[in-house]
C-alpha cells in the first residue's frame, strides 16, 4: 500500500509510525510540517509581514510555509491509498480538503483534546475515519478510540542498573503544569528526596522550585529516552481538559518505570496497577514513601503487546 503521513512532529513520535509501516513492506511518504522553515530573504519582507499581520490579518511567512506543505502533497506522482493526518488542526483549514483529492481514504488521528487542537469544521465530510486518544472527545463525537503507543520496543526492556534519578519529568511551556511540577518537587524535597531531574522548555520562571531546570534548545527523542532509562519514576501532568494518556505512560511501560500522574482517567485502563502508577491530587500532593521504594510490577506479555506500536499500526491501517 502507498501511505502518506502528514504530521507536525516536534519530538519524532509520528516518524516511528512511518518506520513501522515501512518495516511491514508499505511505501510510505512521511511529511513532517515542523521541518518546513522560512527565512526572510530581506529585512523589508520581514517588516512587510509585520504590517500585513497587524492590519490585514495575513501572515505571509505562514502562507509560504503552507504552500510548501501543499506542494509536498501535490508533487506526489501517485495518489495514496491512505493519507493519515496527525492532529489536522495544526494545518491550514483548506489543507484537509486538498488532501481529500489525493487519496482513496483519509484518516485523522487527534492526540490532543479538541479544545486544544480542534478538527476542521467540516470534518465529518472530509475524513473516512477519525481516531482520538481523548475519551471525552470520543464519547461526545463518536470517534474511534486509539491511545498513544509504546514506540520503543515490542518486548519489555529491563534496565538492571541502579537509576541515576529517582524521578524524571520533561515539559513544554505551560504555566499551570509548571506550578504543579514545582509542587511535586517541593514535596520530594520535604521528604529528603533530592535525586530528581525536572526539565521545562521555557525561560526561567520565578516562584518555582529552585531545582527545576529550564532549557531552550530542543532535546531529541533519543536524549529523552536515555533520561527515561536512567530514572525510577516518570512524572506525568495532564493538560487542562485532557483525558487521553500521554506518551509518558507508554515509555514507562517499555522501560518498566513507575509513574506519578494527575490523570485520573488512568483508572479506566487495563494496565493500571497502584504499585506502578500513583495518582495525585494537584491541590494536595501526597507521595507515599512506600511508592518510592516498592519495585515495578511487569505487565503480562499479552497486555504489553496490546499497546506496542506494531499492534497500533495494524489496528489503524487494518493490516
């Protein structure tokens, strides 16, 4: 099958989907819109764009990037059997309509809540199938359910060495989540547990725990995986209005790590185990000492296999 994937893939998760499809023998065209950059040829064009945004509500830079993304679609010499769009809301409003013309089957997958990344208004006419990771959006819109996935391994990876960090977290810009992470750090400090690494991609902020590390340059997925391997517990702080499971759960599954999370919806999943996963109340954070000391309990083979990328791809693409 010829499959084209469009994604805004900052971390590289969705490229894993393309690689898995290629392993299964499919012809895959993977387009990551995050890599489409535009450099102003002159300072005058930068100034012009400033005024067109201000007075005409037109962003010339964004228009040129959108044009390049469309060219990636139209330059494909053979129409795709499937075009798979990850978070279509990251693309221009008319892009999905254009994609519809170049495929037998157009599939959408949202791994953000609709309140954060909405679908195009005419999504019912555009897409043949819509998958979503957020349980509330699924119920309200009759979407098909698809969690995120374990992209790391088809078998559990046992890291026998003693972890360098008790707990590890990495987050993008989000004030509310930053403050919750700071509270978790405060609780760990109060318990004399200082061997944690909490990273936030943002400018340094005041009134947060002094041990939180702020960074500016993007970290590769490989860097994050190495830090995950070297930690005993991963921290997962759910975004506002989100009920779906982040990739932290599946990274923890792959490397057999514990999780501290604010996402109460994890109770509805079959791999939930209170010895592996601690649900906290962000307004009254309690981290029992027992949770910090007891070992991770491995999942059964069948349960682990259910959430691998290989199983995910076979379910979505019916192969």
